[in-house]
């Protein structure tokens, strides 16, 4: 039974949430500043977005042929 069926969360979202929680724990344990936490959270989000971008093979092959 799903509590919030309107939230379409998958395994990728769960991994990203866990990684942000780990960064929050590291922030609290090592007394990082808020800016360091925000920069690391943004870096995690950018890494996940970049990891799931679809590459256009036609453009890559055209670039390699030149």
C-alpha cells in the first residue's frame, strides 16, 4: 500500500535521497558550513542528472569523423 501514490519515486530517487542524507550527516558530524552542504548537495544532483542523460550517437559519430 502506497501512502503517497501521486509521488512517482523510483530507485534512482531513493539513492539520491540517501546520498543527500549522508551529506547532511557529514555536515553535522564534521561541522561543515551551510554553504559546503549546499555545494555538495548540488554536486550530487548534477551528477545524477548527468549520469542519466541520453547521448545522441549520430552527433558523436559525426564529431569523430571530422
